[in-house]
């Protein structure tokens, strides 16, 4: 079963695509408190937005020059709820693009596997198979935008390529399963008695 609420950047709250225009991101947060933007205007050197994912930027203008004097540090995060799940069954694989670099990717505060620091014109992979908890989980990307006097936009684009987990069956499911085993046992006993 796919992990609920673990969405690509640039998706609506119901996981449908944002196709045009500039809107605030509905699933990801910037620096823990505000929503980043899915800008319709992005730097021409960046991977192009599409219906699968879009760039998140700190401002509504994706080309706005940022951090002219000192490095900018931006943390993009998404929370998703696994509820009760069978330990060891949760995992995901994804890819990201960034301007400038992703210094770390954290799942619940613990570093996960990433294939590099990322760049704005090609994808970099990441994955996690451990570190999940029952209930609320948080995936965070820490992005460093190097200081530059002008022409210095910053952004992050994330795509979750696959995800999976196994929820713990509800008590009603256990009851039905036990009743099913009981019926199978009864049928087998009857067949043995008739033979």
C-alpha cells in the first residue's frame, strides 16, 4: 500500500496536479511555518515544471534573486501519517532537483540516503527503508542557497517515485480472519469425519 500523504511537490491537497499559474504549495512547508510557492515562472535553466511535480520557491516569483550578502538556508518539509503499521514494512524512493544544494534529507530528524547534493538541471535520487514511526512522520530537505549579489533564485523540486507500508489490521479484520479460519477448520473436520 502506498504511504498516504507523501506527495510530490506541486500537488494539490487531494494529490491532483497543479497545471498552470502560481499557487501556494498545499502539502509542503517552508522553514516549518509557511507554505512555499509553486511558481509559474521559474529559472529557464531549471528542469521544467510538469503535471507530475513543480518547483517550490520561497517567493511567488521563482526567478527572484535571493540571499545577496549571506548564504540562505531553507528547510522544506512534508508530514505524513502512517497510523499503526507493521514495523519494517515502510519505505520510499524518490528524486529531487535543487538550486543550490541539498545539504541533508531527514526522516524524523535522522539523515537518510541521498545520491548527491543535487543540481537544478538533473535529478538526484534519495531513499529510506528505516526510521519510520507509528503516527506522524516528517520528511525534510535542508537546502543551501549560496550568497550571490544578483541572479540568485532558489528552489526545490521533489518526486516520490514509489512508497509502501503495511498497516496493522483493524480489530474487525482480525475477527473476520479468525472466523474464516474457524470455518475452514470446521469444513476440514467434516470432510475427515465423512472419509
